[in-house]
C-alpha cells in the first residue's frame, strides 16, 4: 500500500531514519516531527498553515523534508538574505543527499542584487566625472564580472559594501532596455530569472515574491511558474512588507534620480533637445523647494500625519507645480519616442511618479492612511548644513485593510489551490496567533482556511542561558551610555575570549562602538559593512574567538552553533522609532478604535524583535551562553514585564560579574 506524504515524512525524523543516519548526535525532537507532519498535511491539499516554531525546533528541515518528498513545485520565500543563502548553500544540499533525492533548486534575488553590464559600461565611459575611489571600484567590478557566473554583487568581495560604485551599476527596472539592450543575452538578471522559471524549487525573499505581483511594463519574461505551495519563512516580517507593498509611495530620491538620468540624456544623447534640459532643471528646482518647505513645516512641530502638511497652501502649490512639470516632461519624451524608442522606460517612470504624486494631492482618508517619512533625518541634516542633496523623504499612502488585498494577491497570482505555509519563531502577539492571522486576511470566510500551531522551543534555557541586565546602567539617551556600553563589551569579550555578537538598534551607536572597541580588545572584531553578511559570518565561525558588531540584519536569519558564539550583547530595547510611517499608520488606526498604540502595538513589536535577537544565542541543545541587555527599562518600566515574558525562561541576574564568571566557565 502506498504511503501517504504524512507517513513518509514521519519516518524521516525518527531514530533510525535518514536524518539520524547522517547527522552526528542527532536528536529526535517531538516538536520537529509535529511541524513536519503539519506541513505534509498542508501539502496534501489541507488548509493553509500558520506555525510558530520556537528556536531549536528545526523548522527549516521540518518544511524542506515534506516538500522534497512530495515532488511538488514550491517557492520558498525568506525574510533575510542570510537564510536565503543558508538554504541554498547548506540545508538543501545536505537534505537532498540524506534523502537520496535530486536537487533542482534555483536561488533568485531582487534585480538590484545583480550587476547591470550596460550601467557598468555607461559609468566607465563617463569616468572623467567620477571620484577616483569610485572609478577604482568600477574597474575592480569590471574585472570581477569577466569571471562571475551569476553577477551577484553579494559575492563581490573586492569592493566595500558601502561603495557608491555598487549603486551605480546595480540592475534597475527604470532605464532597463529589455530585449533592446546590447547585453540582453548576457544579462545576469535575465539568466537568473530564466533558471528560476525552470526549477522545481525556487528560493527567493519576501520583497521579490511580492514584487512579482507588481511586475508590469517589463520585457523580461515572468520568472515565477505556477506552483503548488509557497513557504513564507521568517513570516513575522510580512505585515510590514505587505504595507509597503500595497502602499503607493512618492520618493524624492527616486524622483531626483530619474531627473538626473534625464539631465544626462539632455547633455549626451539628446543634446539637440534644449527643451528637455529646461524642463528637467525646472522640475529639479520645484522638487528642492517642496523638500525645503516640508522640512521647515516638520521643524515647526508637525507629526508624520500627511494631513498636517496638506493644510499648508505653500506646500500644496509647490506640489502642483512639480506635478505639472513632470507631466510636461512625460509629454516631451513621448513625442521623442518615434526616433528614440529606448526612452520608453523613462516615460513609464515619469508616468508612475505622476500617479504617485497625485495620490497625495487627491486623498481619501476612508480607505488609506497618509504618512510622510524621513523628515526627522532630513531636518537633522539640514540643521547641520551637511548637504544640499535631495533628502530621503517619502510619502506613503497605505491601505487600512491589507488582509483583503493579500488574499486577492494569493488568488490572482497563484490560484486558489496554492497552499501557503507561514512560519517563524515570533508570530504571537498578546499570546495568540490570531492577530497575525487577521492581519493577513484570515478572517470572515477565510478564518477556517488556516490551521494555527504553536510549538515551544525544546531547549532547556534555565540550564543553558543566563540573562543579565547590569545594575547602574545609564539611560540610553545619556551622553555616557556609549562609553558604558563599550566598557561592558570589553569586559564580556575578555571573559568569553571573543565569541560574542554585539547587536545594535542603530547604525549611529554601532559606529561609535566600532570606532573604539577594536583597539581595546585582543580578539578580532568584525564590523557590519566590511564585507557581505555571509562572508562575515563565515569568518566569525572560522576564527573561533571573534567579535561581530551588527545591526538589525544580524538579529535574525543567523545560525551559529557551538562554542563560537557564547555571548550576545544588545545595546537597547528595539522599539520602532515613533516617526516610522508604518508604526504611525497603525497607531492612528488604534487611536481611532480608542486603544493605546504604545501598549497594544509598540511594546508587542519590540517584544517580537527582542525575541529574535535573543534567539541568536542558543542554537543547539549543547549550547550555553549569556545575554547582556544594556537597557534598564526592561526592569524599571511598567512595560518591562511584558518584554521579559516574551523571552525564553533564562536565569536572570543584575550582577554583571556573575555573567562574566559564567562566560569564563563555558
């Protein structure tokens, strides 16, 4: 009698099964078996699956094994590149070998991760106007691309992660010539998508998965085939990503970039068309004037609610002028299409900018929230007079009902029969999965279409881990807080002989610590930005006594087992900034319902982020380690109890020396 997928999957994880035969010190975990069988049931045309799997459950193998055994065509979408690369380079090769199954896998990243050969050659031809360092980096990229098989800029190790040259040569939708491009056949983006379209299993990230829904006006053939199921790992990121996906956004940076490209065309290819240069110059002036008005309005005490800015006649007048000038540019380029068909991409870009801008002139509060982002940073930079460049200000129109649109996306893009498997270590809010399920539209007629499962971590945190919140911590806003954090790091690194992650909530604090810490410790210090994340993690594992300084990208999707990581230090509680546009939108929604946004939203979100960061410490039943949290608010503020309750049941202490003694012993 033929085994069901659920029965076949169960045998993979038992003692004596394929995993136990290949994995040294294999441990049969009941939670992993439950999850794997739930995934198998889902793939066998069951309900959608929403499952929170605590650290150590082994969720990756739990969904990979039934997928591979089923032979179905599946997309696996992750929230981070770290996990994406781990799946393709480590987990899938290992598991297919253990199960004696063929490996038909494609890794696909967003187009901005790939080199555009056309952009590279264009920049090199304009080398006389480039900074010496940028030109040197471009030449390095040119040398690298001759031997690169995939053009993945993440594998480019000879150029700094922060180099301007990388942004100049990234593949971009705007300006892409598609099949008209001289490099179309060699195009790295096109080849990656073609491979993905043929593969049985495609590994992507959430941004790219959602971007496919918006992909129109493209000469590149579709890369997502019809699939039987989609796995959304690190699914806790979905609500914010959906808000950004369904939002209509007007970006001043994007607008200025397009104007810069058109100005370059006016100086080169279209130098005979003086009207183009005139129109571009006028639009750039309007954009700069509008930006300045917004910054001044924000400095006068206005919030991120767009309604406050629409009350200004000067701001509305300047918006209208910019819109008219963008329309004039569109009409001018459209008239030139007969002789210059390659301008089509720029016409499309201008059309989209006009539509985006119009959404903030003609608003509808009944269906959407309207918020403005980036003003705090812009006002700060303007106050310091550091730059006259376009500020990173964006306007966002965000629909109130994201769940309904998500359900429509699933049905329209993938069909009613496509199963959805959503998993993460942090999905619960207020002790339930229902809030998350409701956000994704699993309410009303959709409520019974998803199975909800919560699996606790199998680790013995009381024995394996110690949480320390040192006494006499400065307030996180105190001018001496950075010096105190550096001192704590120095002591912990000495006690643990390296083997430490220092996780930051801001790049500013990361940079302050990175400037001083390496000279104070004898162990090697790796700093985010010095190389790709995967390269830094590989080096951290190889060195065995290293220290890694990282921001939010290292708070999740990172797996370091064993003695290489024995201490995690967190600089402060990971509250979302109050001017974040998504937090502002959700807070406004709660206020309209008569609820307190801080306790109902800000604290639960911080708890989820904190739990993610803490999850880096214990990755195996044999691991031991200390977590040092340098923020007294978790023990001194009323909301601290809710944050502590979200963490694993570790031993706790306020005595830093006790944590240092523990680190010296392990």
